[in-house]
């Protein structure tokens, strides 16, 4: 329960952090200088015993239903305390469309393209060519494990292999709602 609470608290700040910000007295958003692509870029992010967590969420609009319906799903990530070339990233993808039920909120097999912007200014576009969702029982809860394998197709780390493993909480009380966000913890993420 503590792990879920920590994940919820960490991801609650993602929405605010990912929204465009404006400098005081101007109408223009703050822009960070992009770094030149680093071919030697590597990173390893993992959940630690001291409580540093790599958190993710999927925002469903509308939310999954018992019978199932087509949803718009927006993927958000917050990685921090990483090792290698960078230490953290916040990311929000453009929405994607799929069919979803409360029991099976994620496609069993899919692909995904994500562009991560790291604290160093590096950007890394990853094409996940295999995203597999399976169920894991723990206590009286059934969570969804998403394991992903991909490759960097643009930016820093071009050509490197990417792996990701995230355990998402159940839809729970978000079932049949207009908007539902499902949270998860990424035990391991690496670009190597």
C-alpha cells in the first residue's frame, strides 16, 4: 500500500510539471537549450530500496468500462535518480487510441514510440517494437505488468537497445468513469 501511495504522490505532480510554464511578465514558455545528440548516451533507472521510484501513468479519457469501450490513452513518465549520462526525465506522449476494459486496460501486445527529454537537455526517441502486457496477482489485487523492448531511433543513444518493465495498479474505482488515471512503478529502465 505504501508503494502505491508513493507512486500516486510522485505522479500527482507530473501533470503540473508537464504543463507549459511562462516566465513572469511574458507570454512565452520557458525553453531549454537542446543538447547535441550524444552517440555514447546510456542511462539506467531503477526503483531503489531507499524509496526512489520511476513512476508512470496512463490517463484514459474516457476511462475503461466493465463491458469495454474505445479510449484515448496518454502515457506519462517520471524517472529520477538514474545513473549513466542523465539522472531524470519527465515525459508525456500524444494520446493513442485502443479498446479497453476495467479488467484488461492495456492491449496484450502493442508498439509505442516515446521521445524522452532528459535533465541534461538530451532527447532520445525510442521505438518500442514489443510491448507485452500480462497479469500479476498480489494479495487480492491483479496488476498489469508491461514489459517493453525497443531501440533508439533518433537523438542521443542512436541505435542502442532499450528495455522497460512497469507494474501498473488495477483500474479499481476508476472503472466506468469519464476520466481515469492508472499508475505504475517502473522497476527497471535502461538505454545501453
